[in-house]
């Protein structure tokens, strides 16, 4: 395996010039009116047991609008460790964060795992922000990672290489007026190479590329 000269992000998502703008949230509840106090009450009334508020339902993007209430990826505990399993699980988590950014247009979490030193990461982040600002959205295109593998051999600079199989669903690119700009069919799985470094008690991506040869 070798690191391709082209950005692996091009290998992951062909034509990544169109990305998802997300929306979420709801109207605040109307303020209630506190009941009058009882001046002659002999004892305070019992405090009612709070009723749990149900989580808002996830709604994938469709032709009517962007995704809503997209679940935020959660970093597995093992992915915080400098171990073979930790590196592989972090790599899968990283792509789930990238998929979340595509779907929502929110790049804050992606920034936390893709430092500015990762040139390819910066490029895709800029494209996500640009697409989101134009009010368009993406239907489909979710990224999943069936396999992530590494020999866990650290190089002289303290870096590890992780080979990741990346799968992406078919994409439909929606304009702000609800019309379809284009639709891309699902492509064959892509081989990508993440270069990671473990420092400050956590993993971060140094470089991202395609696997060739």
C-alpha cells in the first residue's frame, strides 16, 4: 500500500463540490404560569416526578428538505487508547464524523479530529461550509466503514497507517429550491489510508490519502 498523490477525499466522494446543509431544533415551549401559593398550607406539596422529554426523532434528508436531529457520533472508549484496536476504532469513528458533517453541515466535531495540518481535511471542511451556506442539501451519501486494519507499526515520526474500506450510499444533490442538481449512483467501496498520530492522550489525523497498488 502507498499513499496516493491525490486527496483521498476525492476517492471517497467523487465530485464532492456539493454537500449537505442540515437543520434541527424546534420552537421553545410556551412559558407556564406558576400556581398561586397557599398561605395557610400546613406542609409543602410533594415535588412531582419529572417526566423525561423524549428525544427528537431522526429524520434523514429527502426531497422535501435536509436531515433533522442527526445522531452525533460517539467516540468509543477503546478509540481513546494507543492500541491496535484503538487506532482501528478511531479510524471508523473519524469517517462517521465526516459523514455527520456531510449530513448536517456542522463541521465543529470534524475540526476536533482533523487538525489544520491535514491539508485534505481542510479542503473538505471548506467545501462543506461553502455548500451549507448556499442552503442546499444532500440526500443519501452516508459513509460507512466495513473494515479498518493496521499492522500498528509506528514509524520514526511516531505515525501509524490505517487502511480503511469506505462505502458510500448513492447521492442526490438538492438545490435550495428543492430541485435535483444531479444524482450519483453508489460506487464500489474505496480503499483509503489514514495516517494517525497519538499525542496528548488522543488520536488525530495527520494525512488522508487513497490506497494504490
